[in-house]
């Protein structure tokens, strides 16, 4: 058998673990004896199995890179060149699940902790401009007494004698189709690969306990109501030293009293009296950035939109900001005094506009009073 495992798998010595797995799966599909009639395929299939078993394990790969094949003697290689790579043959043909269905296989060792969720309430301005806020929750954390091992201080977990630390046991049985190999969690260690004989008194062997933790969340500018932030590794601690899960922070943004968000734009409905809309005016206008001057042109009609560029919401992924859209609504007065009505009638007469006579307006008022 060739001894250059990298050459066998067609990868460079600097290849990542994912590149090695991808190449192995491709070759396993090509060389499997059930799908390849080449008489040399079976032998090559075994060779790439041994190569992958070595290079997919960080410690075995290090020994191979340092000492070559001789450095692997006594390192626990599987018989027949399959060893730990058998499950990856299933990966190549069944998408990571076993040949008879079920969930994708998992390796031995402590499982990863659960992901956690929390809701963070934000003011409208915090979502627009970003902010640092704290969230607190109770969750499983690493036991400080045993530092997550689950064993009483001064002792250590031992390798499971039944599975040899693999966390799985494989069984071979005969069927009408020939030999079938099944794998499942080790019943002795529950898939951990190790056994705690003398448990920690504080966590009872679990390696974790429930406590309250507070995390600082950096809210980026431009987030919206319903956005979710992921804090990697801030979730629940895994059993007996397993990796932490992630913490998902769901953002709930309180509405603003004046502005409404539409994408990255802000929208405001500005009510103006007829006089200002007709004659024009320059107003002191409050934006989220501070005070600005807003010019209303003479003759502005209801429904006109005045755009203040760059006064909207910052783009959460990229540069720039949306705009502030001011929707003008012209209010018609319905509570005129006699003097105001007289002035409007003079204006109507000067413009030649036909209007209702004063008596009809008075009759309309009397009729409305009895409704």
C-alpha cells in the first residue's frame, strides 16, 4: 500500500478537515466495490479508508505528519482499513445517516450544550443608531468546582472500557444481504466515551449547574423589530465539558411616537394649516439626528412628500442611510370664527371661487346639532 495518505486522497498537506472529508466521500463513491467493476477498486477502497481514518483525526494526523506511517503503530487503527471511517462510508452513500435511516451519526465525547433564546426590548433610537445593552438569563454553566469534568476534584473521568472512548459501539450481524454493520451510542457511557466513577458533589457528575449570567449585547445600527442576533458560545454549557451552545437574542423594538419605519426609510406625517401650505413656511423640524430646518414651498398640496436625504436608518450591512420622508397633510379648518369666515369669503370673491352662502352654512350647523 502507498504510504502517502495525502496523495491517496488527492489533497495537499495543508488541506483542511473539510477538504479531506469531501475528497474521501468522492473517492468512496467512485471506488466502492458495489458500484465499481474494476478488480483493483476494492483494494484502493480499503487504502483510502485507512488514509481518511488517519487524516480525519487531528492527533493521528499530527503523528503521521511528524513520524510517517511508523508513528501510527499502536495508535488504534481499525482492522481492515475501516476503523473510525466506517461511518463516513455511510456519509458518502446515505447523506450522513445510517443505511437504514435514522439520524446522522455523532462522534463520541461530551455533547454540545443547548442553544438558548432571550428577548431584548429596545427603544426606537437604539435600533436606528445601535447600542450596548445587557441581557440576563438562567442557564447551565460550567461547574467551577470540577471545571466541567464532572469528577470530584483530585480525580478524573476514565475512558469507557466498553467503547474504548469512541462513544459508540458497532455490531456486525448476518442478514439475507450479507454482513450488516450497525452503530449506536455506547450503553455504558451514554456516548460520552468516558465514565465518571467519583462524581463532583456540586454538579453530581454533570459538569455544569444552573446559574444566572449577564451578557453585553452590541446591537448594530440599523436593526429592525424581529431581528435576531447570535452570540456564539454564550448558550448552555455541554455535559461534562461539552462545548457551549449559542445564545440567540430576539430584538423587540418599541414604536416611535412620530416616526414610522419603512425599510431603511423613516416616514412622518406632517399636518399643516391651509395658510402655511398656501403661502409657504420654513419650520424648525426635529429629526432623530437633532433640529433641522424644513422648507415648505408655497402652494404645497396635501399628499406631497418632502425627502430629507440621509436622515433615515443606517444600513445594517453596508454604508449609507435611508431617507426621512415627510408626508404633508393640509388640514382644512372646521371651527372658523366669524372674522375668519369673512376673510375667507373675501378671498373667495377675489379669486372668483364659488362658495356656499352664509345662510346654508348656518343651516348646516343647526342640522348637525340635532343629529
